[in-house]
């Protein structure tokens, strides 16, 4: 009788032993929870393609924030749906814009909860693009102008910091946005406000449900002249590198599930804290399958989070954050 020389199963023989040799874990400190705020009053409206995720008007935020804080979640990612939109997205940098008002309110209600402000123009522009649009005679089509957009993004970031945002998270993918925003924040006296850059953001179909939620679908064209081609990983490193050089404090890869190799590559190349964004369609797909009884939501979600951490993510932005925090307590 010959016996196997190596028995990998030995270390799997009991839950205690498995716990002892586990290599990766998820903690509530890893989680950032996105919240959508909207103008108006008495609104708590479920986003149809994202069951369990709501638009809140400011008067109804209190219990939601209390729940997030009680679960031990440290940070929320704030998105605003404004009352008015125009070509230059001026409600994004209005001191009384929805995100600014919400930030002040959140700081009153939960001063210790970190506000991460998504810094972009697409929810605030009538054309739905992330910057200023001009008609390019040469190409015969509209395009998003880089440097003119930067000015508006800087104004947006500064007004978010003035309203109480703790972390600025620019998601617009213009060239030079980290440097421009860093300068703007420093000049305004916010040299200690960190930038969590959406460094590597792909032009992805996985943002579909979010665009329903944020009313930010581009009215013409797509985002492919500024967001990245999903096929490219060397370019992902160049994007991350420029953000590091420009002064980013944290890097992000978005989406997460189909981009675990990108998370790993960025982790291996740079030492900044790395954030994975588990985006809207990644959430909706799990919800839809779970509703049909095809998968077990809790175990699928926890396995997915472990996957992000194992790939190299330090932090995870996820619409499941409250559920995960609850499950981790059980
Ligand atoms: C704004 C922004 C988007 C998301 C986060 N910030 C949409 C987009 O780029 O079209 C998507 C988040 C998600 O799908 O959960 N630019």
C-alpha cells in the first residue's frame, strides 16, 4: 500500500484548523458604503435595478446614517442627484448644491463618519458627460475637453471639502485631475484632505444600474474617450503611475470583479492603499440571482469580498457593505 506523500486536506479537517490557517480576511474597517442623496423632502425611493439601495432626501437620512454608524462602517461614498443640470454642471460646485448640503447635514448627524465625496460632473451636466463638452469641427462630433473640465472639477472638490467632505474621490478620468485638485485643495487650505483617486476606471457596462440611480447616462456618445478600454492592463499601470506622481493618497480600480488581475498588478507596482469598487451591476446580478433562489446571497457575497482582498484590495466600496457588516457580527 502506498500513501500520498502530501496531504493538503490535513489542514482542512476542522473549522478551527481552517480558521487558523486562513490567509485572507474581510473586516468592517475595509468597507465603504455608497449613499445616494436627492433634493426634495420625504423621499426614500428604492432604485429599481438595485434592490435594497435607496435615494434619500436629506430629511430622511438620519436613521440610515445611524444604522451605518452602529454597524461600525467607517466611511460612506456620497453621490448627489441635483435639482438642476446645465452644460457646465454648476450644481456640482454650488455651495448649496445637494452634495454640499448633504455633507453639512451628515457632519451634524454623524461627525465621526467619514464622507468620501465622488468628484465628477456627470450627474450635474445636462449632457451627462464627466466634463465640458465642445463640438470638434475637425472630427465632426462632440468631445469632452480636458483642461477646461479640470477647472470645474477643482471648484467641485474645493466646495466639497468646504462643506465637510473628509476624502475627495475624483472619478472623472480627465488627464491631470489629481494634480489639479491637489493644488486647488492646498491653495484653499485643505492640504490635509486626502485624494482617493479613481485611477484605473474602465469604460464598463457594469455601471448600468448606477446610471439609473444617479441619472447620469450620457445623452450622446459614450465615455470611451476618457474611461479606459477594458482590454488594457499596461495602460492601467500608466494611469495609476501618473496619479501616484501627481500626489494621490489612495488608488482605485473600478469595476472589480472582471478586473482582479488589474487589482493585483496595481498592488504589486504601488504601495498606496488600494480600493476596489464593487460596482452597481456586480451588485444587481447577485441580487437578481439570489431573488430567484439560484444562489445563496450571503456566502456568494462574502466569497466575492475575499476574492477582492486576496487579489490585493485593501478597501472595498460596495452596496453590500451594511449586509456584510451584519454578517461579520453574526
Ligand atoms: C461617476 C461615477 C460612475 C460610477 C461611480 N462614479 C458612473 C460612470 O462613470 O458612468 C459608477 C458606480 C457603479 O456602477 O456602481 N463618474
